[in-house]
């Protein structure tokens, strides 16, 4: 009985570790793709990474956006300011 439990643990632990690594890679890939969309200024693609409504905390105010169009305009404004 003890050997069976030990064998199950030995089999289960590497699978658990591997599944955690795969999940971390998925998250990392999503962040890299998100960053790439910002660099390339693909605003239509960037919006796909958000769930609406979206809130952006600025230093003095919080912007709440319910519509994708408004969010796209805000992103374009941020990009213009960053390029200046």
C-alpha cells in the first residue's frame, strides 16, 4: 500500500509542476503579445486583451470606459503623447 501511494506521488508531482510551468508560459505569452500590440500601435488588437468596462487610474483621476471606441481614442492619445 505504501509503495502504491509513493508511486502515485512520484507520478503526480512532476505532472503538477509541468502544468504550472505551462500555465506560466501562457501568461507570459499573453503579456508579450499585449506588449507587441502596444509597440506596433494595433489598437484594434489591444482592445481584445481587455474586458469592458475598463478603468484606468491616472495620477489625479480615474477614467472609466464602457465603450471600445472611447478606449481606442484614449489609447491613441496616450501613444501620441508618448511619441512627442
